[in-house]
């Protein structure tokens, strides 16, 4: 399952792989690249991913992109 987010204007996705969450940057062309410098704890519930990404990336917030939004 791929969960897509708008993280302060940047398209990202989270995938549950076996027993871990994996974070990816999404491109406009559909290319996905893994983010290795952010670890999402495996015990975080799917419903809390939006808040977790907000906490990690809050310094990228702007007037135009003021929050993290789950897509689809």
C-alpha cells in the first residue's frame, strides 16, 4: 500500500514494507526515490503518519504550504 502526502508542497509517499515504514520523494514523472535520513518508527499507526511528517519537516512550512496533507 502506497500512502501519498503533500509535505509542505513536496510530494512524498510512505510504504509499509514487511515491518517498517519507508519514506520516498515523488517526482512529477513518477520516479520515486527513497529517503534514508528519516526513519519512521515501525510502531506508528497509519493514521499518525501525517502528524509525524509534519513534526519532521515543519521547517519547510510556508504561507502557501502551511501543513502536511494526505492525498487520495
